């Protein structure tokens, strides 16, 4: 994933306001130097081994494999990263770069809150000031993450413009950056945005694929037949896919948010539906969910981290080339897959990650036992307790919240 | 006549020219019409009409809200183009489109340029399109005689300014400071050095915008810039006092 002018086929680029031109020139400079410096990657890998939990395990999900009676199912455990998701990989990498750049403040957008928590954690560790922009709707959905970000010393600013979700948080972060670029780095959370972000984020996330390739060959004796990953902006998917891109026989499957179903229009499937079209927004060219005038549509998903109008230009190129196949999973399919995984394996995937499980479950039964599939479990689901408990309409949880509310009310 | 020549001519008998900004469809096309009439009657020299976009990345709160409300009210691109045609037919001053690149990209760049020309528009300001990404845009604006107005920022190096000027047409839009539209700018030593650098980098007229909101601001640009750009302030004024307040406000700026 290395490209000089930031284009992948016809996708990508850097559509940035002039005021950021110098900032991007500097960022590209530092990034290019870091990329050519083996000591930088070593420092990164050491940090991830001692501060996070790398290498994360590859778990053989034998109960699920038996349940479906087809392919051997393996799960790449990004949930075991510090802060509970793959987001930490990118964030710690960018943090090391910020140290090299000598900046003292980081800002980030967040959807699910996972990237925000990871950034706040990195900022606390490295001693940076930190501001997180989060759509007001996501603040409501992901309250526990807001709590942690604040406790970790970050300022969380709810974004009330536009659809009040991830894309609006990205706009808000850019507006901060154009004001404070001298001492501030924008730690973008996914493989989207202007060059060099897609390439840089994909590079940090490639650690997932490097490990998974080695692990599957050791544990299964050969590469998998298929690899599944959920796709919000595309960073966890690119992370694991990069371990297998050079093996044409390995089928790579990206799973987008089908929301209430593709025909309902309430989804976030930019590539798996027919609703996406080429556009330029948020600094890059990709397939967007937009209307005929080029106005971005509102998207929907039970998983805040997948609820986004655009997708990594690198993935759009791989999709156009036919190298990555795209599918979508609906909100209700996601809940069912999550339940099955909890009950059979004692593992709680994030709602985002559960999308990848859905597609693997649809296909595993038709495959042969001497084939393996890897599901990239991008994060853990216990952070989603409010959303998940709500989606399961769990009565005892509801009662607990009601009681807690009364208790707080009485204390006031 | 070329836009840059027309501006130079107009500048010959005025201390400084005024360019104002409106967001199309906010609060309504009816109000836009009245505001523009007031602006023109009180001597505004150029008007940039912003076609609303759902992701106005370089704008501040006042203009973001105007973009958003206009779209919520159902403003479509075609409404903007039709309205623009009415304005260029009614008023003799040059009108420009300001918008984000996706609006042009989605319509088709050549088709958009052709349509803008038919509409009587003289040029475009597209803040998220650097020349490096704008080969087609630069080609078709040239072909259709539209000015691809380029932007200088305080962070632009002298070398970069010359590169931008090379690609540009009409005039140069100098962003007065870092940040987004709508907050105050201070005209200090650093600002003066910046404007001197802008001047040294191009023969084109210089417009200065971002945070220009009153007579003092405009006066402090006399002798430095050719055009003062009033952006968010008239939107605020219309929000608070209605379209009728725009005329006296404009009249009081010079
Ligand atoms: C657990 C988890 N998985 C996936 C995503 C989607 O992002 P990406 O597609 O960049 O991996 C998010 C985003 O917030 C997330 O928190």
C-alpha cells in the first residue's frame, strides 16, 4: 500500500484547503522518513508488544466450526488490544510520529468512541493535550466511551452540525486543525481522508495481517480460503487484508453495514449496495452515499463505527479490481451472529466486528473442512453494553438502569 | 472583458472594492434576492454566491448553519443555477460561485462550466480544490472563460503562492488568517507582511476575506488589498435584522 501521489486507481487524492498545504507537506515528510526507517517500525512493534497486547492471538473457533459444519473458523483477536479494538494500532503509530514532529496536541474524530478512547489513551501516555470530536448522536449512543475519554484527560466536544455522526465529527476536527495546525496533529482514525492518511493508517494496521498470515500458516498449515472483515472507513479490513493480498487464492471479503436492509435505504453500504457513486468529500475521492446533487445522505447502522458515508479509497480500488468482494449485514443479522458467538465461544465481538461474523457464518457451512476462514474481530463488544442490551431488549438490564436512574435522582 | 481587467478598472476610481457573500436558499431565495438588490444598490462590486454543500469543511458556524438550513429547506442545485441566472440578468456586477468541489464533480466538470457560463457567472471559488487535483477544472474554466480563483493562506510559502497564481484567474482570494470563516481577524504586523508577500507573488488583484465585518476592518485594508470580502457578517445581520438592514450596513463600510 504505497503510492506516491496518493491515488489508488482513480480513487484517493488530497482535496485540502490551501491553509493546510504546508501541514500536509510536513506530515508526508515525517511519514515517508518513518516508513523508510526500520527503527521506527521496530519501535512501533515493541511499543505494541509491551503497552498493548501484540501479537494478538488467532483463536480457533471450533464450536462455531462444528456448528456450521464446513470451513475451520479462526478469529483474529483485535479485541485483546489495549483499549479493546484495532484502533490502538493506528493511534500508537501516529503518536510516535507526533513525537517525531514535535507537536504537543492531538485531535481526533470518533464514531463508536473506540478511536476516541484509543487517542485519549495515547495522549495520556505520551503527554499530549487531546480534544475529541464526536457527533452528538454518537455521544448519546456511546456514553461509556465518553466517560473514559474524559477520565483519560481528553476534552470531548459533541458535534451538533449535519447528521451529528462520524462525518460531521471529521469536518469539525478539520476545522480545529486549520486553526491550530502549528502545534496540533489530527489523528485520523481510519484509512480515509486526504493523502497520506489512507496509506499511513493502512500501514500501521498492516501489523494485523502480518501476524495473521504467520499464525494461520503455523496453526492451520496453509493460508485461509477466505478472510472477512467489517468495513467502516476500512482500516481493520485493510489491516488484515494486507497479509494476504499477494495470494490471489485467498478471497478477501469486506462487510458493510446493511442497517435495516439495502432496499430500505437506511444503511451504510457504499460498495455492497447500488446506492454509492463517485464523489469527493472530506478531502478524498471515493464511492459515497450521496444524492444526485452531490449532497451526502444520512446513513444508518446499529454500529456507530460503520455508520459513515465514505470508504477507504484503497478498498474502493481493490473492489473495482475485483480483488475484494463486498457484502452487507443487517442490524438484526448482526444481533443474531453476536448472540451465537457469545454462546458458542465465550467471545463478545463489537457490533462493528459482528458484521464480519455474519458473512462468514453465511458462507462457512458451504465450505470444506480442509479450508479455513479468518474473521477479523476488530473489537470487543462489552463497550456496547448499552446498545446491545437495548437491542436484546433485556428486561433485567432495563430494570437495573431504571433503578440506577432513581438512585441518582434521589441523590440530587 | 476579463474579470481581472474589469476589477482593475473598477478599482481605479475607488479606494477599495467590496465583495459580499450569500448562501443560496438561506434563509430563502426570496430573501437572497432582496439582499442582493440592497448590496448592489449600495455599491457592492462583486458577489460570491455559495451553493450549499452538506460538508462545508472550510466554513465556520454561521455559514455551516446557513448551508445546512438551506439544504433542509430543500434547496437543489438546479434552483441555485436558475436563481443565479436571474441575478446576472438583473444586476450588472460580476457574480461568482463559491462551493465545494463535489458539487462540480458530481454534475460533471465540463457540463458545470458550460452551465455556469450560460448562467452569466464569471468565476468560481472552490476551497477544497488545490491546483494539483484540478487539472480538468483548470482546463474547462479556461475553455469557457471562467476565472478559477485561487486561494492564498498565511501558511503558503512564496514559492507556493507563485504556483497558485500561475494556475489562477480573476483575482487571488487571500485568507486573512488561519481558521475558518466567521471569527475576527487582527490586522497586525504579521498580517501586513503576509499581504506584502501576496502582492509580491502575483500581478492579479488581491481580495482579503475571513473576519472582515465592519468599516474599520475595511478601512485598514485600503492601500493593501484591492477587494475587501464581507462573509459571515451579512448573514448574521439578515438573521438578526432582516434583509432591509443590509443596505445601510454596506453603505457604511466605505
Ligand atoms: C470495533 C470497531 N470495528 C470497526 C470499526 C470501523 O472502522 P474501520 O473500518 O476503519 O476498521 C470501528 C470504528 O469505530 C470500531 O470501533
